[in-house]
């Protein structure tokens, strides 16, 4: 399974998710900073449908909303 988190550093909702990832020591999530890379921003918009962060792509399928993302991560621990 491929997990990609689209985010930017100054977003508090992203920080909430990033803190959880750090706390749990998860290593299976690729971070995509949309402020550092215009291609990531383009992908988020084109494939996700909107520019909102955080957004977790789960095998390419977008999941928006930090609380939904946290719930999904808790329900799907790193293998
Ligand atoms: N309810 C959302 C709020 C996310 C949010 O407001 N993110 C801001 C950045 S801090 C954003 O992407 N704004 C741009 C937009 O909504 O188009 C969540 O919890 O994830």
C-alpha cells in the first residue's frame, strides 16, 4: 500500500497529523510538501480535487480532513 501525505509546515491541521506520525514512529508515509514542490501541489489539485491540506493519498485515493486521516491511520497501523 502506498501512503502519501500532502501537507505544508505552517498548517496546524497538518501538524496534528505529523505529530501523530512522529509519536507512533510510522515510517510508511511519504511526505509531499506542496509549498516545496509545485508538482505535488498540482497533483493534489488534479487528483485530489482541491488544494486543501492535509490530504492522505491511499494508493492514489485522496482522504481529506485531519480527523478522518488520524482515524484511518489508527485503524490501519503500519504492518
Ligand atoms: N477541517 C480541515 C481543515 C484543513 C485546512 O483548513 N487546511 C488549510 C491549511 S491550514 C487549507 O488547506 N486551506 C486551503 C483550502 O482549504 O483550500 C482539516 O481538519 O483537515
